[in-house]
C-alpha cells in the first residue's frame, strides 16, 4: 500500500480527529457553562435548571449537524460509519435532553402560576416561542421513535430516510425558538456573537459537505458509465469515467454513494466501494446482486450519467502504523481489499479471503495477480459445517505475527464482528485494526 508508516507522526490520524472533536465539545461546553452562570437565573429554580438543559440541547443539535456534515478531514480519519454511530447516540441524548427541558419548563411555570401542568401546557402553546419549542420537541420524538430498531426494521429505507430528514425541520424550528428566547440568545453581546457563530459554522458545514461539494464535483467531473462488465452470474463491475479524474481526491479503500438518475429513480442510492485503486482514468465499482439497486446495475446503459457523493471512508492507507499488513475480506467485501492491494509499498502483505466456495470468490484472479510476493489464503466452507477460520487460535495459526501488522477487515456484519472479537481476544491494539461498515443507515 502506497503510504509508508515511516516518518508519520506518532499520533494516528483517527486519534487526532477524535481529539479535535473532543476539544470542540469541551471548549463549547465551557463557554455554555460561562454563559449560563453569567446571564442570570430563571423565574424560579425549576426554570433555571430548564434553561441550563435547554442551552445544552442547542449545543447537541449543532454537534449533530457536524457529525453528519461529511467534512472530508473528519471522514477520512474517522469514517462515516463511526460518525453515523456517534450521530445516532448523540440523537438519543438530544431526545432525553429536549424531553427534560420541556418537562421542566411546564413544571416551572405550573409551579410559578400555581396551576396544573395540563393547563400550563395549553397556555404555553399560545406563546409563539414556546409553541415552536413544542413543535421541535414533537418532531425530535417522532424521529427518535422511528429510529428504534423495532420500527427501523419494519420501515423501508426510503420511508425511514424521508422521516429522518425532518430533523432539519426540527433544528430550524429550534433555532427560531432559541432566537426568540432573549434570556438565552441575547443575554450579552458575547452571547449573541457566540450563538450566531456556532449556528453559522454548524449549518455552513452541513451545506458545504452535503450539498456544495457533491454538486460541484459532479458538475466539474461529469461522471458517466464507460463500461459494464459481468464478473459472475450475480456480480457486475461498472466502470465510470469523467473529466479530470486525476484531480478527484479518492483513495483505494474508500467508497462513493452512487446514483444512476437516467436508469433509476433519483432517490435510489447505494454505497459501493471502489474495487480498483483510482488511476485518473476511471473509477470502478463491483457489486453483488442483493437488492433491486445492485441487481439493476447489470442493465445500466453505457453513457448513463452518474451522480456520485464522496469519496468517503477511513478504510485507507492513511491509517497505517506498521510495515506489515493483513487484509481480511468476506464475500464481496473483497472489493476495497483488492483496491488496497494496488497501493501497497511492501511485499509483507497477507490476504485472508473468506467465501463459501471458490466459485463465489469475486475478483479472485485479480487478487492473485496483485498479491505477488505476499500470501493469499482462500478460506472456504460453511460456518455451520465447522469452518471457523476467524477463531483466535485459527487466526494465529494462519498469521502468527498478526499483532505486528495493520489489519483491515471488510465483509458481512457477522463475519466482521467475529473477526473484531477475535482480534480483541488476541490483544491486537485498536490503532492497528481498521474496519468499516458501509451502510446508508
């Protein structure tokens, strides 16, 4: 793989990015605490606590936007999958924060007016600022409920995604709610400058990463299908060309979110890894037919316009910390592994390729050509029949020095989890293990 770990800074890129995020969170938490303690108290102790919780809810909303802004610097170091997981847990934290804030507001005013909570709730609904807060809270609750596993598994992805987009409506309404609450947004000149700056940075990052960059890159590169090549009965490779591809900042191991608007509906998008290292001439994806989107790729006409978002992902040589490399692939997860093989700068590479049968080994002939002086282990058989190559002892037997290598893992979720569990049991440092789950949700 092309990037050598020699001479690289001692702090891994993923650690640098995590420190940057923690620094952002801690600095802004400190500022929010100062604003809270210097802007006066509420009308009673309950409303004072409600104000404290509300300020932190606003901060959580902006952090949510940053986590899904797909900023290249963060994405290449942490990866979209981890950022999405953090976004999910931050979302549930936001839910409980908003519920706590809303409950305390109603309770605080009910205590102040010596009225029931139901009557106070209806009275607050007649106040514009409070009504907007209620709308934002109700929207966030709806999004959180539909994101629970029970409901998520029963909704089509498109339905869930459309509902999830309501989060932007909730944040917009919450912003106006905060703007109308002069005690939190306009308590001082510094407070006004701070909150406006933070909102502009958060929303600006989202617009830049999710809208401006994809639109500009697609207009500049003019992606089109160059060729469609069947690799097997259920697997196909699509070659995409365009203008100035040598200027596209893509690396082996990364993925794009692909749309073929002239062939499919515009909202149908799939994340596919590059199955060949970018060479400035074409980009290649290789997909197995597991759904209508991937199955239909075999019939995409040559010349079809392609709309691509990316490149995304931290599954690259940027993460390397050791001279030796172990690449572990399962099924069609071989695609980014095959691309990484093109970038290696050392022969000290081992590939473990797990399939049920050799006939299922997509791109095997290419992997064999690229491995050269390295070692390839084709691991066949069914787990239920006793084939368990990723048990700790079996892994040690296949690669005795695996604790001294960087390890890249890509495959089905069950296989990836099994490998990661074994690597932890063996004692491989986390900074040497690189795995990415390519999922839209």
